[in-house]
C-alpha cells in the first residue's frame, strides 16, 4: 500500500487496551509493524499507550520504551442474571467512567494523535469515547469471533473495525458493517520463526522417539488445572503414542512429577515436564505436531498461522464464553477439535487418537488450520491504521 504523501513525517498514535495478553500483545505487534513500515519510508512513530496501572500493558509498554499513562476505568462484572449486574461494585466502578472519559479527553486533546487504536478491555472505552469527542479517527481491533463488550460500546464511533475472522462480519450490527475489514489477529513475528531442532537441543529432549508425533500441552503461563488433570489421567496412553512437552504452570510441577515417577521406564524419556516455556516457545511450537490448549484469541492466531492441529479445552469462565465460540468456529472448519463441557481422559483420548495415529488426518487438519491463519495480520492492521489517518 502506498501511503498518501500528506501524512506527517512523525506519525502520532494512541494505543488503548489491555488487562490481558489477548488485548496487549496484538497492540504491541501492531506498533512494531507500524514503526517498521514508517521507518522504511523515512518517517518516525510517536506512541502513547493509555492503559490500567495493574494490567499487563503497564509492564509491557514501558519495557518496550513506549510512553504509558493511565485513566480511571470502570470494570463491568458480568452475570447471566441482570439483577446481579446492578451490584455495588459495578455501580461504584461505573461512576468512575465519566472521570476516565474526562481524563482521556484531556490526553487525546493534548497528544493530537493521527489515529487512536483500541484493542479491547474496559480501559479502551474512555479513550475510545475521547477520540470521538476530539474528532480523531478511531480504529478498533477485535481478536475474537464476537465483538467484546468494550468494542461493542465503541463500534458506532469507529472509523474502521478490524476483525480477525470472516465469520465476525455477519455478527456485527448492520449499521457498522461498512466500517469492518478482516485483518486477522497480529501474531508476534518471533512465534513464526521457530526451529524444531533448537527445541530438542535447548530442552535436552534426547529421550524423545522421533518416529512418534510430538504433543505440546499448555495451559498458559499459570497452567490450567483442568487440562493438567485430564492429561495426568491419560498420561500412559498418550506416551504410548506420542512424545510430550507439558507446560503445566509453576505451581503444578511437583504434583505431576509424582505421577511421572510411576511411568513405565520406556515412557519416561518421552515426557518433558516444565512449569513455564519462555523464549524457546517458537521452537517448541515448531516441534509440535499436535497442541492441546485453551482457545484464547492469541493462541488461535498463533496456531492457525503455523498450521498446527489442535485440541482445544475452552476456559468456561472466559468473558462472553468467547473461548468456546473461538474453538467451535475452528472445529466447524475442520481445523481443530473443541472439547467443551465435562472433559475426561476418555474424551481426550477419543479426540487425539486419529491425530496421533494417522499422519494424513494430521496433515488435513493442519491444512485447514493454515487456511484460517493470517500471518500477515499485523501488516493488514497497519494498512487500516494508515488508511484511517488519511481519511480513506
């Protein structure tokens, strides 16, 4: 895309969103991609991130050298019972929203951004409303199949709504569909650049039987007790059919080591247990033939960009049940298996059996996953940001 010459030599961007990695990392990846695009044209980027003091973004932005500030926010604690929504905590927090909007309006007015990019989370609402008040173009980015609560509130004010999936378009209110564009969910470039042999060397996986597929099990940084328990119950069965890297969360390592100690000696070398996977994650993903994980938006974006067959165990308490929607969307496309409701060792084994024993079945699911992946999502989102800045 050729950016219009009337754009300023220094592009000013306000980013707002966060609370979790699902809102934070897509924003950070977009910032990096925009900076690279502008630098290639001899231009600079000036970024200000509006977030919460206790969200992930409060650590990530300063660590990346990004100016960071906060505004008052009001978190909505959801409930299926409308009467419970009118809780003292919700009423107290909602009273903070006008203050947050006033603070955000002052920030936006002073910074004069070319675009405000909102990636979701309750902090995005005051900054998004301030963008409208200050007549600054607002670009929303939605990571999940269905618009999150913050983006639903802001959709009518947005110049562009960048969504991660084609299936989101018919779910949008008709009045805002013309502003929507499918970009995908930005994936950190380093995730796409892993090497399987580096994982073998870094983790010392000398006991792996490379004739067997490798299964990567992850429950996120803290681990997921539900996934850990069902994998524990199926462990000997799994290791008869696959090697396994099991990222279980730091608090769960010792209990699972007890289980591993009871394994038959010929299976022990196929099981690598760790509390946390750090910089070696891209290499572990490159090594993995099948993944068991939650189905957060960031995980889906990474696994589809890589074309990895997956068995998803959605987090039942995720906002708006978004993880179940995400997993079902890919399952319907033949790109994953979604295990919802009560997940047992038998159900897990039934889902994994064809993937671990039939290479053609794995290859078919990998192809379907890759068809839903958008490794160029960050560049697509940059196109949207620059277009919104120029009024296009």
